[in-house]
């Protein structure tokens, strides 16, 4: 984990009544020493001369017809079954050579320094990596900070085009409605916990290297008795990754999406013994296993959404992951 300019390794252990705490601590210490002595091989990636060949030999397959799902969702929104639905899209990539999670993670760090870059392994040869722009919650010295992040536009190729896209995003009624759903949800959930949330009246722009979002930070003071995981359970999933109303949206996601999300959009993070915590939303992510990868990205569907534009948005997000895999 990293906090500002400081880094740390946090180990979580499952301790049972019969566990030997001294042995567990010794095992963690040996693992730490092993990690510290490992030499990074990121700069000696053996396939640099084969990148163009790799791209030509990749097989890329859509998991389901995303545009058709958006069209169907819009009909249900028109019937007022729900107000917003976040549909994820996934593509499967098969390569002749195995994907290297460490190298891909390094690429993400280089390309997207303004995002939360993460990697989660299950010990069975699968790694979930990604570069998420969205903080779910951060607690430091009883100060809570969370983000409302919804409403998107591409970055321009020129300064003038970039400013034009930004202004269109700021002036878009559709994008503001989508964003306000997330802000209202977060403030309602925090208020239900007895907290007093504060946020600016209008969103600002969060501009990343390949995309820009409407962004409203929400902050509050929490008591020492309020555990971060209690707040986490109230906030996840937000309308930014599920929809509104939340319960109906989660049911509809299972209806429309024809694949398992795995850790996509899951809360990923840490809690320490002092009650400090940081969790992100695991979006813009890829599940790597050998020479296979499944890439995930999503888009919020509300009244006024256009299937072609929503497909273009998820393709923009998926492109960022594809580039990192090389």
C-alpha cells in the first residue's frame, strides 16, 4: 500500500484458536525477506522484439453484444423500471505467449500514474490487474473521503479539442444526471450511518491521460467506533458500478451481462489496526491466466444514452488495458 510518499507492506493473517502466532509471524518475515531480495526483471522483458508479431497473433473475442444490451436497458429505463444501469463489457484475448502480469502492471503504472494501479492474485495462476480512477473510501485519522465519479468524455488530440470535449461534458444534462445519482446515493448512505457529509455544489473535472470524468469528492468526520468496513458495506456497490435503485440494478445486471464479473468493480484495499483504510473500485481491469486475458470496462446507462457512444466509451477504456498487456 502507499500513502502519499510512503509505502508499506500490509499482511493480513487468518488466525484460528489453534494457530501458533509466533510461527505465522516468522513465516511472514521470511516471505518479506524473500520479496526484498528478488531482483526485478521488468527491464529485461524477453519479447521486446516480438511485440508487433504478438499483436498480429492475438485473438480478440467479444463476450456478448454490448450495444444490444444497452438498447434493451434503455427500453426498461423508459418504462421506469430503474433510473440507471451500469453495464460492463468484457473481451477475451488469447495470445501465443503467456501474459506477464508484472510487466503489464509496470506498463499501467507508467501509462496511468494518476490512477490506482493494483494487482490481486489467488495463488492459482490468476491475477487481476488494473488502473482504477475511482476511490471508494479513504480513512485517515478519522477523516473520511470518498469520490463520486460518473459522467465521461474522451481527451482531445489537441488542446482546443480537449477543451471542447471538457466543456461538452460540463454542459451535458445527461452526464450531470448520471453524476448526481452517484452524489445523492453517497450522501444518503453516509447520512444513514449518522455522518454529516460535505461536498461542493458542482462537480469538477478529473482528467486522466485517456479519459475525463465529472468528479465530486465527499468528505466527513467519523468516530473511532465506526469501522471503515461498516461504511464500505453501505457504499458498495455505488451507482457508478451498479445503477439506481441499487437492488433492482444488481438484479438487472445478472439479466443483461452474459459473463461473470470476477473482481471487476469489487472493493479492493486495506484496513490497519488504527482504523485507517483505503479502498478503490476495481474497474478498468483484466484477469490474466497464462496466455488468456479477460478485459473489463463499463458504462453507465441512463435516459439519453446512445448505444454507439456507450460502446465507444467502453472501447476507449479497454484500449488502455490492451496497450498495457504488450
